[in-house]
C-alpha cells in the first residue's frame, strides 16, 4: 500500500468473489497539471493553457510549433498563452530559444 501512496496512485480495490478474490489496480490520473499546478490558479488558467502545461510536463523540450499542432491553436496563440503563463510565474524558459527547455514553477499557496 505504501507504494501506491508514495507514487500518488489510487489505492487498489479488493473484492471477494465466488471462490477467491479480485484486485483492481487503477492507473495514475492523467491530468497531472491540474493536480500539481493549476489547483491553486484554476480560474486564472484557461483550457488551452492547461493543455500547454500538460504537454510541457510530458516533454520539456517541446517546440511552440509542435504545441500548436497538439493543442489545436495557432502558433501565435501558443506564444500568447505562454507569455501569459510566464507573466503569471507558472512557466519559465531555461536557456536559449533553440537549446533551452521549459520549466513549470511550483506555486506558493497564499
């Protein structure tokens, strides 16, 4: 059980069935961004911004052009949303535009 709690996984479900028992193990939540970052700023972060943050969690080196395709908005809108996330202190670019990577900042609770 400790593994599940340390890994932020839901606890398994145990059930007695006819001549034995069944264990159901659940997958991790897919929406890590909402759990880790945007809980504290839900009303400030748009759905597109959440999608951008989720993709950055998967790949910190992702480009704005790839984000544009995945999120389904123009590259100009991706850059606009990234600018807002950076201004809010949620997102940070480390290094150069070509050789750098994205970093999601841990938010402080007020």
